[in-house]
C-alpha cells in the first residue's frame, strides 16, 4: 500500500484501515448491496500487545464493550467435530486401543446417517496411536472422518501422508503471548514461518487445519485477519481447502452483545468471515471451559458464522476441559428443531462406558450423563413427577436418552417420592398395575420404614436394593395382615 492512502486510525482496534480498499458489491448471503471488507495489513511491533487493561494477571480478566453489533449469520449447514482422542486424552490416563475403537464406533452411531459428528482427531506419534487409528480406518465409516494433529515438522507431514489422512491440524499460535513471549518471534517472522509450514503441507496434497491458538488474546486486526486472509490466498493458489480453527485456549471468549474484541466470540466469527473472507464451512470454533462459558460460546460461534464446533466427549480436556460433545448435540437439536437422525440414546451408553470401562468419575450432576441429572430428592418435586413428569423433567429423558426420570429416596422424599420409586420399579420389572397412589397402605408402610432409618441417624440416600427389600417387606406385612 502507498503512503498517501487515506488512513483512518482506530485506536480501539490498534490497527489501520485504508478506505480505498473497500468494495461495494452484492452479498449473496444477505441479498443486499454491501460495503465489503476493509483490507487489513499485518501490524508489526517491537514489543508484544498483551492487552494489559484486560489481562493484568493479578485480577479476574475484564470484559470491555464497544457497543458494536454484528449480524447473526447462521450457516446453512452446521456440524460437530471431536477432539476426544487428542485434546481430551491429554487430560486423562492414555486410552487403550480398544477404548478408542469402542468410543469411535459410538460416535459414529451418535452422529447418525448425515454424519453430524463430522470428524474425529487423532494423535499419530506412538505405535498405539497408529494402531488405534488403523483399526478405526478399517471400520470404513465415512463419518466421523479421521483427521490428525501434528507438529510443524516435515517428517510429521510425511507420516500423515503415509497413513492416508486427508486433513491434519497444524498449530499456528496467534497471540503475542505466544509469538513474542513463548517463541521469541515477531508477528512478521511468525507469519512467515507459519505460511512456510502450511505451504509444505499443501505441497503434499494434505488439507491443513490451522489452529489459531489463543485467539481471544490476539491482536485481531493487527495479526489474525491478515494471516487468515493470506491463508485464503494459499487455498485458492493450491486448490486445496485450508481450515481455520479459532481456539479459545484459555476460555476467555464471551458472547455478550456489544462486547469488544479480542474476547467477543461473535466479533471473531464476523471478522473472519467478513474481513478475512473465510467461508463458514472452513471455520471452526474450539473452546475451553475455564470460565463456565464453553457451551454458550460454541453455540454463539455457530450463530455468527462457523459451520463447525470442536468438542470432546463429556468435555474432557486440559484444565477445565473442552466443550462437551453431548451438549452440542442438544444445542443442535434446539437450534434446528430436529436431531437430523442423531441417535441421542448413545449419549447414555457413552457415559456408562466412561464410568464402567474406563473408571472415569463423572460428577453426579453433570447434564445428560451424570447419575443425578434427572433425579429428584425433594418430596414436593417427587409429588409433581408422580402427577405429571413434565412438571420437573427437562424433556422426555426416557425417549431421548433412554433414562427415565428417577427419585432418590432420603429423609426429604416423602410419600410422593416413595410412590414414584415404586411405580417405576414395578414397571421395570414388567409388573402391570394401576399407578399406586402416595396414600396407599403400601406407601404408608414403606414411609414408616424409611422414616425409622433416618430417625436412627442415617444420612445417605437409600440404595435401590435397600428400597426393594423395604417394598417386599411391606408387601409381605400387608399380605399377612389380610
């Protein structure tokens, strides 16, 4: 660009915008004539921009607002990708080959005939990694497509090529925390290095997925957009797709309306699609849950332009974990009004597999897979369930997850809770009977037994076996009295 360009300085963005580079053109997405993307140049710096007013490290990170709003632009097609065997496995005891194969099969079933769990990402460094990958390849599934994650080294590219993998992830950290403080580079030298690596991948005919690590602390218009635009040019030059995974590595992203960059999820999605020209199908969001925002941020990424959200089963992953894959299955159904063929009952099977086969301790109140997620202990809630389960159950959990609502019996469950348990128990045993009312002699006697337990000092809930014994004892007592 020439020095005599008309320049608009925007201190909030810490970059320069040149007016004459804008275009006026018809948008096939909004069907309006729009002022198209400004062109952003790489902004080289001698020192890193660490956004110290937001991230001073001595206090909770701040959220700033600039009151700029971008349009919702949900892509026509959205899907889920998986990182259980890569990012997820890093936070756990290494999976066995059989565990990887079993979970991969379950993800295939969960994704349904449309392959809404589109891809699953594997390590390839150890013999066990490659064995698991080969066994999953041998299943012949179209979805989830097997992809990899590699280091930026020629021998790794050759390894991926030899395994017959079409796409691989490549780390391209984009915040100054990583560029300056971790790698000792500048923005220019980092971009040159990254582009050189991506060219090597493309030369081998492999589609790169570029992991924009730490994007929520990156100078968005000073580095992210120019780099993303350069990648689009490479994709056009080689005729090979180049994907961008926007990585909220530390969970700093927010979905608040009017929030400013670099933390605004919708601002990041809009900027990458509108200014860098990244097609929605080439854009993926990868979030972490350090501030409890991972599900909302992932859904926001969908709403504002990303076709893909990256997840792990049960949200496993570094620190506070990734976005739970099962959560985004539910978000998909909520946003689209259909599961599009996904078999949601597999979610329960996955939870049971983690617990029973892998020894994973699922927090009991974890949505959809936790032991207590649709269990109530309060008597007043149990009374509502007894009358109409819709009153206190989030949806038909028996149909959608193969998990009927339950009542845990303790000192606070009351007669209604015991009646609900009895009716469910008899139904599970195939015993056909009219619904037993909470005022029936059986429930009254069972409640006396339960109350005695807690009056004697018990503090834990009664197990299913204990309640079965109490029910059988009460029924025998009533029968003897008759």
